C-alpha cells in the first residue's frame, strides 16, 4: 500500500529532540523521514506557517523528490504581515518570491497553511486573520496553487469568505477537519477536499462525520508531530498497526516517541477511516492517494 501524508510539520522542534523548550534527545528527523518511506509513504507535504518557515520547508523538501512544501501564513501568525497595507503587500511579495522559486522545480505544491482560527484569537484577532487570508489569495489567483486551509471554530466565516472569493482559487483541502458532515458537504460543494487526521477522529460525532464524507473527497494527513491517535479517542479501536515506541526521555534510535506523531503513522488514520466506513485499508490508501495527486499535482516535480 502507498499513502500520501498531506500535512507534516517536519520543522517542529520535536524532530530535533526539543520538547517544551527542553532538549530531550538527539535530532532524529532523518530517521523519521526514512521510517516514512519504509512504511508506505509515497509522497508528503511539509507545511509552513510563516515566511521563514516557508523557505525552510522548501529547503527541506528539496532534499528528496518525494517531499513537497507549502508557502503561507497560519491565521494565528498573521500579525507578521504588519499593520499597514504597505506592510502586508511587502510581506506577500516576499511569499510570492518563495512560491516562484519553489514552483520552478515543482517542489512548492500548495499555498498555506492559511485560513481562520477563532480558538486562538489571543495570538491574532479575527480582522487581522481575515486580512491576511484575503491578501494571500492574491498569490493563489496568480499561480493557481491549491489551498491548504486551516479552519478552527469559525462557524461559517471561512466558508463564507471562500464562497465570496471562489473565482480566486483553483482547488484545495480543509485540513485537520473536526466539524460536522454538513459543513464538510458545503466545503465539498466548493470543490474542496477534506483532510482527516487524529484530531478528526476523537469523538463518536467525529466518526459519524467521517463516515458521511465521500472517500473520493478525503485526504489523509498526520499533522505530525501533533494530532496523534490516543487510546481515549473514539477511533482508536480500529487501529491495528503500532510501532516500537519510547518516552522522549528514554529515546532509542529506531523507535518512535510516545505522543509524537510521524508520517509513518498515517496507516493508523487509514485504518480508522476504513473501519468507520467498513471498507478495506487498501481501498482507503488507493483512493486517498489518487485524491492527493489530483489536488497537488505531485507528478510535476523535476528529478
């Protein structure tokens, strides 16, 4: 089976052994990536949330023809764009330069992570988030890149903005979806896909929503190192595949870290989706991989 992880935060400090600002073990990002390939990962998308991260994600993704990256500003970090229209325009042009560079060899595959997050407005107020989102759509409009969308506790605000600006983007995915089947259907009506990870599978309500979403519109992701599947989650009973795992303070080369998700864990997401829908894991892998290629055009990367 082959899988695509459409959301891997490989720039996170956990992959260099730092947890909550404390150094716990040696960097093991190379091992994490190699473990991905040896456990069925076919392609993965390294996500970014700032201009600096966008450049770093591009640099990392260029190390392997199977890795790709995003360029964009996370809604909680839209203060980085600045206070004036001139500041915002200057920042967007810098993003555009990274996009142009990354698209030249097909490594940059999406614009994002962008969207709205009303659960963490202490970091960035709603109006600033909306301004940042709309400013980034200028790049989507010019390049045709798909959107890697973040939506958290926004009601229909992001949906409404996307509807109002539907002509400005080609396609995209609402990642880490944990809302209702009704909202998912409305996003799908805009020709968007739905990203499913461990945070999408915590409650029975989550599982009911996933069951209702057509497999032809689902993309799999880990959102690693976050959104791991835990024993208390409603979907955990469907998980069959596990990996040798140690606590962060008991690090051993070759082992995963407890509560630190990795791309290799994508099979657990596939197993839960398969269980909820009463279909095979093989079918989930085949269809969602096909979906990911359709959205992100992974075949475009130059060798």
